[in-house]
């Protein structure tokens, strides 16, 4: 059992091993200005957002909206 707390991963995280193209990883880190973990996290977040955007685009034209633009434009501003 590992008793050294500095070597354990924080709750909610997962330690992984991946074979990555070193030039691509270096370029990505230079673009983000962050380290490897932060750069990979940002990339994974971008993949997640892209999938969510695709699902939202698939709904285009499928949600019935009953809006009265004139009434909507007359509402008071906050």
C-alpha cells in the first residue's frame, strides 16, 4: 500500500499512460502555454464541447418555438 500521499492522484482524477506524438504534444503545449496535464485537459474539454455542439446542431429546426418577438423586445432590461 502506498502511504506517501504526494504520489496519489486527487479524488475525481485518473492517471493514464498514453503514447503521444512528441512533436504534436510540444506544439500543443506551446500553443496553450501550459503543461502537459493542463493541455490534455483542455483538449479533452474541447472534444466534449464539440460533441455537445454537434448534438445541439442536430436539433436545429426540430424544437417548436412560439415566440412573439415584438413582446420579447419590449421587456424591461435588467
